[in-house]
C-alpha cells in the first residue's frame, strides 16, 4: 500500500491518474445540455461545409480548426452534441499532463498540484464541455510554452518543433492567438527587468552579451564593406571570414537557422488550415496555380480578419465595465485558484532566496490578460476567463504545494494547531472548487444564476422534445416541421446554403433568411434530415398542420386554436429576457 502511495507521489503516475479522472468527468453526460446558440451556429455551418464539399475562412466563426477537425469527427462518428464537444473535452482532460513539461522549473508536488488545478478548476471544466475554441487555444499555447521551457532546460532541441507546431495550431483556432505572443513578450520584459534590478542577470546577461557581440561584428562588417579602415594585414575576405567564424561560435547566431525553420513550420501549419478547400488540394496536385491560393490563405485571411474584428464597433464598450465583469467571472470560476495564484506569486517573489522566472512569467501573463481581454473583447463571456486562469494555475500550484508541505511538516513535528489550520484551508479549497464545478457544469449548467453561462444558452430540458422531432422526421411523409411568424419565416423556401452566400460582402455566414432566429434548432433539424417549411401570417397557416409546429410563445395565440391534439412545450431561447420563449407543438399521435 505504501509503495503504491509513493508511486502516486511521483508526477507522471499521479498526473496520468488525474487526467483519466478528468476525462471521465468531462465525458459524463457530455451531450445532455442543449446546444448553446454559438455551438449550434458553428456546428450547423460545419454540416453545411460538409454538404457543399468546400470551405472558406469566415472570421465570424473564428479559425478553421474546429470546422476541419469536427468535420472529420462528424463524418466518422455522426453529428451530435456529444461528438461536437468531444475535442474540447479531450483537450481539457489532457491539459493536466502539460504540467509535466514544466517539471524542470517546479518541484514534484508543485507539478502534481498544477495538474490537479488544471483538471478541477470549474471554469476550465465548464468550457471543456462546450464546443468553442478558447479552451483548445489556451491548452495548446500553454503546452507550446511548456515545450520551449523543456527544450531550454534540457538542451533537447527536439522539443522546439513540437512547440512551433502547437503555436501554429493555436493560430488556427481563434484570432486572439495574436494576443499570446504580446502577453509573453510583456511578461518576459518584466522578468528580465526584475533580473537586472536584483543583479541576478542569468540568462538576461548571457543574451545581452551575445547580442552585443553580434552587434559589434555587424558594425565591423558594414565598416569593411563601406571601405572604411581595417587592419592593414588583413584583406576583406579574411576579415569577413574571421567575423563569420566568431559569429558561428556565438549561440545567438548559431540558432538563427533553427529559428527560421520553426517560424516556417508554424506558418505552414496555419496556411494549410486557412487555405480554401478544396482549392489548396487541387493546387498541390497541380490542377491550378498555387500562388493565388497561398495569397488567399495569408493576405486574404488577414484582410478578412481586419475587416471583421478590426472595426471600432467590435470594441465599442466600457473597458472598466468589462474589467469588473471579467474579474467577477474569474473570481466565481476560480474560487480557489485565483487567491492561490496571488499568494504563490507573492511568496515566490518575496520570501524565497531567488524568485523563479517561470512563476513570475506565468503570473504576469495571467494578470495582464485580465486587462487585455477587458479592453479588446467584443462580447464578455466566461470563455474569455479561460485565457486568464490557465497561466495563473502555475503560481497557484506553488502556493497549493507549499500549503501541503506545511501541513505535512506540522503533522511530522506534532504541531496540531498548525496542522488543523492547513487541513481546514485545503478542505475549504477542495469544497469550494468541487462545489462550484459540480454546480456550474452539471446541476446549473443552463441557469441564469450561473455566471459562467453565457446569455445565449437556451434553457430547459429540450432534449426529449428534440428526440420526438427526430422520430417524427424519420417516419413522416411531407413537411415535418413548420415555423410560424415573421422572425422565423424564410420567404425563399430554401433550407440550404449556397456557395454564393459565402461571397456576399458583410454577410454573417451565408445563412438563409430566418436561420439565426431559429437557432439552435437548425443544428438539430439538419442532423435529423427534417423537411422544414415556414409561413409568415395566420392566413397562410395550413388547415392540416405538420406534426411539429414551432413559433414564438408570444405569437402562439394566433395559431393555438388550430393545434388541437398537439402537446405544447415552451423553452427560453436565451437566458436573458426580451428575446421571447420558444413554443414547440408536437402532435400527440405523430
């Protein structure tokens, strides 16, 4: 028994166990919650991409990773709420294993604590059960930094291509991947400044010295090429060769080709994802010119991105208001992690012999993200706080592990009051984290009282009614579902997207009229192969309605007298008032 416990005190077996438990929790009833409007919007677009056999970058649905990856999963496993959330769930379960990448900078108990925090945090749990890019992006960027740390500390350069691949993959997930290198550079500058101020320059001094040597050689080379003074016993060739030899011996220059390769690798990953499909495959096979396709995947993507997310309307909000709301979401979603992060950062910086660069770097990265996202985000939601919580887990793990060591030492030295205090603190932390996680992701995952739930989440248990609609669609002949009302009406009668829709300037995604108002239902109706129609006014309403009729609750009085023999169900379309409830009528004998 003791041998088994000692085995789980080591990071690898402990974190494997944590990851398995994290996966089980994330897969439990993964498809139970009805799709959020945003989930349904992107998932149904993926079905349309698959039906059309083509893909083009649409900034409004963010990067191409989920459309491509979930397209493969839908093809293999079939479209469903479970399958569409499977990739974020897997990423959330694997995220604790990323702690192993940081073990060269953390103690064993700190490494395990980091994995536990990443697995159990309520915010990360909720959004690893949600089809969205944010958890995926935060996970791959955190792993990319870990791979770089691993390469730096072990001098094993094989970790660098992995880091470059993950970095490039992050840019295929969501456009705010651009903020990560900005946050990293800012955090790195603060860490370097602390090194200079304390006199412990370390890697900063080596980098500065190397840069100075390269700078002096470049000045000498320019001077020679310009015909300036040089030593009389040396010709131009000898001078340049000598300078090149000195430069090659300099680590800063030695790694320049490697840096170029890594940048090219990350760029290649992004271009292959962003390139329009199937155009890029046709071009690679020689069926069309490749340059225009690459131009579309780079310059074209950039202008699409700027045209959508660079406009002032996307950032027309009060930064102070968003900052307050983001802090509230982070406090609720990380009730233990956030105070532990503050304590861990302060303790490591001011009570130890030498502050650790990694702890300070992740703390600066996380705290800066609070202000950065409050300033630039267009819609404030719980998923934004994911990018704050993941880096802050590192200083939080330092504090949690220190608390554990303090308690263990108190028990060993027979100090009951200190031991009781530590046990109480750890118990409170576990109860707060577990209680909020269980409530946010399972008991109240569609509640207005849950700050982690974004307002476009439909309410109520709609799944039994959706299953009835599925069964009706499989057995009924003719129109299966009829939408009633101005907001839901589609005057064209078409329920399919067309290629031309994707080229309309300013179009939000190529949807047919009424499609947005019907969300999340199109995602389900397209899965079921439902035959859908719509009418705008009561005079157009048929005397013999189809088996399923859907309208707004406030407009249901117009048609209810014609729906004798139908069961009526109402569900909130959004968790905020003003949008109207959804009324679904299903014929009882259908």
